[in-house]
């Protein structure tokens, strides 16, 4: 699996995940929307850790520079 998530993209994903997780954990967002936020935050963290987003190939997006790509 080739990397398609770059460093800046990873940072944005982690920041967004922290914000969404905080909104859920502080009960600012509750109910179904809160659970959706939490699941989305978890997905963002996982995709930033493995440097691969399964939706990017479908959309033709690659934010990873050539020197950071893994085969």
C-alpha cells in the first residue's frame, strides 16, 4: 500500500481529530452527531498513523511528496 497522506495533511487530520474528540468528550455535541464526530475522529487518527486514506485514490488525490512515499 503506497502512502498518499503527506505531513501537512497528517497534522491537519490530528488537529481536527482532537477538536472533534474534545467536542464529544466535553458533551458539547451529543447524541448521534456526537458519535459520528467520535468515529470520524478515530478514522482521522488511524489514517494519519498509517499514512493512507482509502478515499484519496478514488478522488485522485495524493498529498504525500515523492521522497516520503512507501511502496
